[in-house]
């Protein structure tokens, strides 16, 4: 079956093309939410002895910044660009080989974005197209790095 015949090509391409933007917006929301929480919680708990230490909010800001960096430096060139161009072979070939087993980088980075994103929107924009490509894509993904005879 050719790529023009693949029934999911249009929406997978569109969602994947914009995944990096969704990841950046997701990170910005995370930063804004953490700043809001910092202000509100600091004001609310300021009367306590020792005040309020906003460790969670600081961590949320750091994590959101990491998510933005991943979206811009990894997702944009390695995932969104091939998705936008419907270059499925580039995505199928972007693998981490571990002992003869191919692990798609798009899954690895999508899982990382689950952690480095606010409510994981950026991760879903990577993982949904990746899973469709791997299990209902235009061709079968080769999980084994060894040649089939």
C-alpha cells in the first residue's frame, strides 16, 4: 500500500507537523501555571513559621523549560519535519538499536515529554501519530535490526 493510499496520512501528518509547537505551548502553560502557583501559595502560606518554600513550583518551571527545549531541538527537526513532509521512511528509520531490537526514537521522546510537560499535551501530539505509524502505518515497522531471510 503506497503512502497516498494510507488512510491516516493526512491527520497523522498534520498532528505530527505541529507537535513541536504544541510541546512549546505546553511548556509555556506549565511555566505560567507554576508562576501563578508560586505567587498564590507564597502569599497564602507566608504567615507560617519559615514561610513557604516553593520547591514544587521551581521544579515545574525547570521541567517545563526542558520540555520546550526537547520540542524545539529534537521534536521539530526529527519528528515534525518528516511528518509534515509525509516522509514515513525517515520516521521508521529513526531508531535506537539495543541488542538487535529497534526502539523508535519517536516513542522514547514522546515518553520523555510525558514527564517534561504540563498535562502531557506535547507528548500526546508525538505519541498518538507515532503509535498509529507503528501499528497502523503505511508499512510494517521492523522491530528487529537483523535482516529477515
